[in-house]
């Protein structure tokens, strides 16, 4: 079900194909008005929108089964006492990743760094001095957290060959206790080098003290690497944070464009905008293997999509703010389905609850129950009337 998104499917992240509802017959049964339609297991609550449309009451056809008046009255009395159980399915919501929250904070900090870095007197870190000790090893000054990160992720392997032509290398020490080892121009970090500060280690390219080109930044429990410009990663972003990993396109140091995000809870492949899931995406949960394939807006399922529940129930239709809301179809095993309006994961509005040609209800629903005008067909016999919270309150007397 679902499967990975093809390259073509990502060509237009804003594309919201609201095609016809797939008629595949997969998954669990709804609680329909007939006892045999009751689910064998308790469902968790699922969410989806309100629609106040009404149906036109249908008329009995000559092909329906003839019952005597007493049998029909008895059936109507049973319907008046009926309480339909609510069919609930819970749509899981992807949590905001630690990576997303962290890189937002880093973006703010980097913007502040850029302002300070552009001020030459501040950026020179108050008169750096050159270390002439040939036995000096910057690695001996790595704090324990840096050693731990390098042990976990290895040393940085720059994707491009380091330019050594016409380069001058030196070791600089700053008054704040930070160190730089690498290529310089005057007293500026210029070229390839390693810059060690109290809270971070950067290895990569500089241009007049500002990170520019390939490089990797290590902070405690977080790794960022890619192509830098103006102290922000502009392309080939990779970021690791505890059990999370992002790889893909970026803008202003944030996931932006096509990318992959892995967390301890789910795997996501699709489009991002300013660090949030936006556009077409494919998300799979790790604990219960639920799958969502469709549109996102600001990290929430919104627009047209398809949700595959682990219990084999499949929903296809509209989502709003992460909830099943709008028009759609919930499909169960043996071609049983509900097709119509949803609000917060429940049947709400106009719809058809279908068990078979001889067992179905066509009418209005509210909070998962028959509510309003509708026509129920049981064993081929139609009953038209007014329902209230799942009970038949007023039937069409002309029917018997």
C-alpha cells in the first residue's frame, strides 16, 4: 500500500490531485445499522469536517421484497430502538522533530553570528595570535563531547578536494580560548581549516572568516553538514540530532524543497518549506506501520490524501489540520464502505453507509450516527424517515 513516491510524483509539490475515490476492497468493517456489520474490535477515535447537506428521500421500487404490514411495522419498531455504534479511527499526527526545532534556534543564532562576523573588530576575536609551537595539536584541546561526537560519526570527509595551492597555513589562538588551524590570509580564516570554540567545532571552508563552501559543524548531540554560505547551509543539508536524521535540499539553513526525515517515530519523504513539511509527502509510522500518502501544510496532513491503517482500513479523501475532515471514503473488508462527509474522523453530513445492495443507509449523519432524513434498506426493504442520534424517530407512514 502506498509505496515510495516516484520522482515524477514530486515534480509539483503544490499539486493536490483530488481524483476519484479508489474502489479497492481492503480492510475492517464499519458498525452499520445491521448487527452483522458490527466491528469485531474496538476502534480508536479518528478525526474529519462538518457538512450540512441533506438527501432527497428515495422511493420504494417494485423489485423490493414484499413483506406484510405486520413485518414491516415490526422492523420499523426495531429501527426506532436502534443505537448505531460510532466507527472511529485515529489518525496519528507526526510530531515536530527535534531537528526542526533545533535548526530554527540555530538559524536565529547564525543570523546573530553573521551580524557580529561582519564587524571586523569583533570578528577578529580581539587580536588573535599565531602559535609557533610545531608540536601543537588542536585535537588535544577537544572537549569530551567533541571526542564523543567524532567517535560516533567519524572525522569529516570533505566531498571535494582541498585546494592547497598558494595557501598559507597557521594556528591561531583567540582571547576567548578558541583555536583555528588551517589556511589563512593575514589573520583571517581563509581557505580550509578547523575552528574550535567552546560550544562547537567547525571543519571546512572559510572566506574572510565566514564559512563558505563545504563544511561540517558539531555541537553537543547535533551534527550539521553541507554547503555553507554566509554561515548558513544553502544546499546538500544533512543534520543529525539524537535519533533523527534529515538529508535534502535547504534554504537559510532549514529543510526546504525535497528531502528525507527519519525520526524515532516515523520516516518521511517529501517536500519541506522553511523547515516544515509542506506539499506532497509520504509518511510511515514505525510502531504500528500506519501510512499517509498525500498533502501536508505546516507539518500537518491537509488537502487530499490516502491513509492506510494498520488494521487494514483505508481512508481516501480530504484532510484539514491533521484530521479527516471533508469528503472522502472509508473502506473496509468485503467491499463495505462509508462514502460521504466526515468531521474529525466521524461520519458527519451526507453519506452512504454500505454493507451490501440489500443492507445500506443513505442519508444524513452526525457524530458518527444516523441523524436527519435518510433511507435505510434492510433485506431489500426500504424504510424512509427521520433519525435522531441513531434512532428512527419518524417514519414515512405511506410506506406500510
